[in-house]
């Protein structure tokens, strides 16, 4: 329990540092154009970050389950990952470089997991292809969720910023400068809020995913079994007993009927949620394999009732109803009965037993991030922003290119849209990369020489080195500790 609390504390320290390291990126333009004072920008960023963090969870689920094999992850692994990211973030903050906290965390997680796995590179989920209920392939893993977005998102940010600013120049070429500054000064308040919202949706979730991963690890290990009632909120839905039964069904080392009864019992302890539905659906498959059609039918009814509740809960959310932003934060609950049936049938067509394939699907299920984790992380990030983001704000808003309100509006709108879209897709895209390249694109729309190429070169080197540097730091820490 002490180790788990250490993980949570270190994770919040990382989030605090992320606040003055990464959130500074999201408010740099509105401060540098003098539309808001640093204090006002911090309040705006903290509020919109919180809203963004609360309405989505795709990125957090990617971090908590989609990058490394959880069987090699312990609480010590997570501590090493966070420490590697913290050291790198502090170094680049001190140098005033807007490097990526996102990639610092991902690099640390991969390096620490590699150390925990004793050099087994299979512990890192490089490229994973999954199929949804309709048979459509979904690509996951470090390659698709981190590396490809790391290359493409800066290119998109630069190009989109260049195009949007060029269009604005054409539209405003006859407008009076005073009117342009006044109008876009007001519009930049909206674009800055949009940027803060997108940052919360995409970036504030990384630490949430790490804390959730730590709690899942502790729950499935049985560490939290004896918690007093007042701390029961720390337990995740995936218990040690249910994890054991899922693994046993995957390996075929247990009676399907016995496991089905245990999974059904574990599911009925849960009030609602995706794990409850998945356990009932897997119990349905197990009872079918055991030839108990009556019990299978009962589990199917329970799974459907849980799924219907999830659909109704999603319909009741206000965020998906918002224009433009709504589709970005909308979620489509997985129909686990249909999903496991499809998984089982595909395995049988390939000449393999269906039940282990269904169990493997449930084993990979990542939990939703509890609201208390979202709130604590968002507030911690806001406190960090208030503490010391000025070094990076100076680099972003003053040294790299000089900005006016219209430039700030274009850069923020471009970067926020990129973050919101990729955040909903569960891609761990860097806020730093998105806003920095958007500013570069906006600057180049005026004239290429307006960019300070010496500063840009330093930033690019920081980007290139972040993943390997944090991975190596966390790996070395892991070999010392694990």
C-alpha cells in the first residue's frame, strides 16, 4: 500500500511539473499577444483544462493499457517511468525548451517496462491490430498511437497553421490594423479557451492513465483487498479473482462452467460499467462452451441490461450534444455480447477454440478513468501552471516568432482542433508539438525570415531526443531498482 501511495504522489508531482512545462504551451500565445495577463490566462487554462479532462478518456485508456504489456508492469515500474519523465521535463524547463511531456512519459513507461521484463522487447506493444464489432481493423500500440502521430502531427500543425493564416491575410488585407487587433483580441479569448479544452482532452489524461494503471495493477495483485470502506474508491473493477479466471480461460486450464459462475458473481458485485458487461458476456460464452444454455441465456440478459444502461448514460451526457466539439468527445459503448461472439467465431473459422479468444479480448479491456482521478490531476496541473510556466511562455511567444492577436487566434485554433481530434482517437499527441508547429506555420505565412531558426533548431533537437532519453533514463533506473 505504501508503494502504491508513492506511485500516486510521484504521478501527481509529474502532473504538477507538466503544468508549468506543458500547460504553458497552451497559454503562451494569449499571454504573448497581451490579450490576457499570465494570471488571467492561468485561470482560463485551469478551468478549460478541467472541462476537457472530464469529458474524454480515450488517451488515458491508451496510456493505461495500449502501450506496454501490463503483466510486466509493477508499481516500481511506474515509479521509474515517472522519474525518467520528471528528470527530462525539469532539464528542458530549465533550458526554456518546450519539449513534450507526453513523449517523456511514454518513453519513460517503455524504458521502465523493458527493464522490468529483463530486456524482453516483446513487453512493448509496438503494433497491435484489433477488430471492432463490424470487423473494421483498429491499429494500436506504440507505432500507431505514438510514433506515427509524433511525425504527422507537427507536419499537420505547421501546414494547417500556414494555410489558415494565409487565408486570414487574404481576407483581412484591406482591413485597418486597429480593427484587426481589436476583433481578433476578442476572438482569441475563445480560441484560448478552445486550446485549454483540447489540452485537457488530449494531454491532461496521460497522468490519469498512469494512476489508473497503478490502481489496476494493485487491484489485480490483491494489494487493495483489505482496504477499509473509506478507501474503497481506490479499487478498480478488475479484481484479482476475475483476472485469474480470465487468464485461466485464455489458457484453457479451468472448467468453463466454474469460471463462468465466478465471473458472473464478480460482475454482480459491480453496480455498472464496461467490466460488468464484459464479465457477463464472457460468462455467457463460457456457459455455452460448457453446454449450459439456460445459464448462458441469463448471462446474456444481464450483459444486455448493462449495455443498455451505458447507452442511456451516454445519451444523457451534455458534452456530445455540443456543436462541432460534440462528435470529438462522444463515446460509443462497446456491445460486449456482439464483440465476444464475433471474436469467438473468427477463432473457430481459423480452426482454434473460441472461448480463449473471447477471454483474451476481455483481458485487454482498459478501465474508464474514475472522476476523482480526473479532477485531482486537472487541479494539480492548474497549480503547476501557476507556479512557473513563464520560461517556456517566453520561448514560445517571444523568441520563436513575434505574435499579434490574429496570429495567436490562428495558431490556437489550429493546434486545438488537432489535439481534440487526435485526443478522441486515443492518440498520444504532444500539445507541445501541436502548438509549436502551428506557431511556426503562422509565422511562415507572414514571411519565412520571421522565424528564429536558432530557437527552432534547439526545439527540434529536444523533440528528437525526448523518447530515447527518457526511455534510457527509466531503463537505467529500472535496472537499479527492479
